């Protein structure tokens, strides 16, 4: 029987374990941005009356106490942008593709477990850094460890769940971004009790606690293993070049790279600088904003994630390109919400509008990831996912760098609330641009499906059916797909 024909109890357990590990993955990745204004970075003297106009004296005292520790590291805004952006993302991208190739051709569980062990070790070592350069090096190595996770997880979920449920399943998985991000925000409150070094150490220890559970739960049943062996023996695996040749001739995939990259920039900018914005603009301690924003991220992001997945799966049964259209509509709604977050006169109002912003803006991750799985052959999904994740992550690394660029290049942004205007120049504009691009992606998908004459009831996933029926039994037999074909290299997609 086809492993994708129904949802099995094992598939549900696999999803829950992958989700739990993804929560830890995201908390490890995002915690640095919260700890920077919470004592990790040495005091920058932003506690003046201009910045703290909306903050009471207790909050001012808390902020001063949290930022005046002697156990801190000196670095400026540009170096903060480097730490929270390119330092992680560049190596994350470079390591992602070879690790994904291993996942497509070797043991996926071993690749995933090795990555968990490595990044947990790096997180623990972060608790002992003394200089900016040590912190930078460990941030780079964290990118190596985490690069293996998403491609392997995407590939496993695509094998274990029916295509018609794919967007919702990936939305459940991507809720880990918001739950992990929420825990990352709340770690600022832990910092007031244990200080930032122990926050890193505890996250590293948590990874080792999860490792045995992952080893027991993440394995491939005999049916899946035999299917993968048949792909290898029957040359149904693809080299990196063959995957590349397929992807550059697949318009929906290329358009998704552009749209997803633009959408990811404001997400990274907010994740890296919103904690610093609350600390500088309102003079709040991490104990004040960490818990509240953490709950906003967990519940607001969760609602948006689940709604995006459910709505995309349901509409995809009736309209090609529905996943892209759902994302486009949600980003248009998100832009004015972010304006309200950044222009709110008080923290409480800002938190409330941020909840609405998360519901609208964060519908996109699951449907976008599902599009990658929909348009790629099963034997190349990990590699295609790695390219997708790598490209949108690499481009998104501009987000944390754009903010200090505005701060330094625009004289009127030089004061402590200049970060508000730097974020306003970056985030809403790119939300609107990404909405336009996802709308175009929906049109491209409709044209692509029509041109290939792909029709099968109300819902049809081209690549799963092609491989199942054996019409693309090897990279050189491309007939309808044109993958790796010497005779069909000029075929249009």
C-alpha cells in the first residue's frame, strides 16, 4: 500500500517528536536576540527621559539593573546585526545542502540526531564565552548544527502524511517557530534569576535530554526503508546537479524562492530587534516585555499558523495556487498591524496590536513549505527543501543588518527611538511587497498546472503520482517531467 494514503499512529508520534525538537531548535536560535538587551551586551546608556517617556520608575530601575552587570560583552549595533543575521544564516545555508543530500541518500534519522547533539553542545558552550569573537564563532557553528533539521523533517513528514494534509501538517510543525520563539522571549525573565550564561547552558542541557527520546521515536519503518532502497537501486535518487536542473526549470519553485525570501526579511528584522526596541523605546526590562510578548508569539503565531494551514489545504481542493493566495491576502492584512505595533504610545497597546499582527502575518510558513513538497519529487525533497530554506534564510539575514544601517545612515534616526523608524522603513513595506509576489506565485502555479495538463479530481499532487506510477523512474527518464533529460532540456515548465 502507499505509505501516504492515510495518517497512521506512528506518523502522529513522529510529528509530535519533530515538533518538540523544532521548538527547542527555534528557542536556541532566537534566544540570543532577547538576551542581548537583557545583560549579555554591556550597558549602552539609553536610559534618558526622551526614551522612557511612557515608562514608570520601577521599569526604569529594572532596566538599569538588568543592563549594568559586570559580566557582559562589549559590541555595537552593527556587530549585533552580524550576530543575529549573517553569522548564523551564511553557514546555515552552506551546510544545509550537503547535509540534505546525506538525508536523501543515507539515513535520515542519523543525520537528524547528529545535528541535535552538535547544536546542543554549541548552546551549552555559549554559557562560557568571554568575548564578542567567541560568541560570533559559536553562532556560526550553531548554524552548522541546525542546518540539518528542517530538510530532514520536511522529507520525513512528506513520506508519512497524505499530500492532501500536507499544508496543515507542516503548519503544526511550524508552530514550533512560535512556541520556541515564545520560550525564547520568556528566557529574558529567566535571565533576571539565573543570568544569561545559565540560560544558554540550560538550553544546551535540554537538547541532550531530548536526544534519547528522538532516538527512540525517529526511525523509518521497513516499508519506507525498502521504498528508499528501491529509489537508490532503480536510480530514483538525484544528484545535486540533477536537483538543480529540475528546480531552475520549475517556475512555481523559483517564484516561491523570491516571494519567500522577501517575506522572511521583515520576520528576521523583527525577531532580532523587537526586544531591543522595547528596551530602548520604552525602557522596559526583559522581565516586563519577555513574558508578555512570549505569550503573544505563542498564541498569536499559533492561531495564524493553524489557520493558514487549514485554510490552504481546504481551498487547495478547489483552486490551484490557493496556498499562495492565502499567504498573499494575509500579508496585506499584516502590514497595517505592524504599523500599529511600532507607533503605539504605550507597551500595553503595542502588545495587543502585536497579537493581531502575528495572527495575520504568520500564516505563511506551513503553506509555503507545502508548496516545495508539492512541486518536487519525493527523492529530492530534502535537497529542494534545503535550497528553499537556504535561499530564504540567506536573504533574510539582511533584515537584522538593515536596521542598524538605517540607524547609522539616517541622522534623524540616531537617538534611542530611531530603531522604531528603522523598523517602520523595513517591515510593513516588505510585507506588502511579499503579498504582491505571492499573488503572482498563485498565478504561476495555475499556469504551470494547466500547461502540464495535471488534473485528478479535486486535488492532485503531480510529483507524488509521477514517481508512484514510475513515469520518472530515473533522472534520465524524464518524459513528462523533463528532469535531467538530454532530449528534453529545452522542454518548458
